[in-house]
C-alpha cells in the first residue's frame, strides 16, 4: 500500500471514528434522548420495530445505540478491533436504515441509497483493508499473547 493510500485510509478511519463517537456521546450525555421517536416512524419491518417500543426493550435498544456508536467511534479512532466493530457498526447502520426506507425512497430526498448505506460501505472498506493496522493500535493489539494463542480470535479483532 502506498503512503498516499495509507494516509487516505487513516484519515477515513479517524474521520468516521470521530463522526460515530460524536453521534454517540451526544446521545449518552443527553438524558432525554430516546430512539422511540425514530422507531415510531418505521414503515419497513414495522412489526419488528414496534416490538422495540416496549419500555423494557426500549431501554436496551437505547443503551445499545448510544454506546454502540461511542465504542465504534473509539475503535476506529484508535484503530483497535476495527474489523469486528466495523461489521457490528454496519449492522447498526442497517438497522437504522430500515425504519426510514419507504421503497424506493430512503428518507425524504433519496432513492434507495442514503447516508446509512454510505456508512455501511465505508465500514466494510475499513474492515476489508485492515484499517487498524494503518497508523493505529491494531498491529500492537493483535500481537497480545491471547491473540497469538488463539489466532482465529485475533483475525476477528484486526
């Protein structure tokens, strides 16, 4: 990989990491934030999302969205566990995409592709190119004793 490619991958990883971290930490710091309003508008898979509105389940969903975004951001900024966090982040983005999809419209101004799809693609790129190894802590982290002892575990956390 050339220096320009490495620098581009590093910048993409850090910018996306900051974006996700900021999106999550603002939700964590706002005690009034809830995903209920977002979920209520679901048109695709409405039955599934209506189930999430159960108060006992909504607490778990809110926790997972808030802290999932924060941890995804930290993972990308530091370059640790990028592969696993990118796949889980792509799943989160897909779950956030479905409620706004009114085929073929995704949101008010998009046909099928909106920002959630772009985030999913970027996260797959970061996972595929092992972005945590590019000026991140991924290489150091993968050389820890537990990952040399269990290489398959290390492969998921690259």
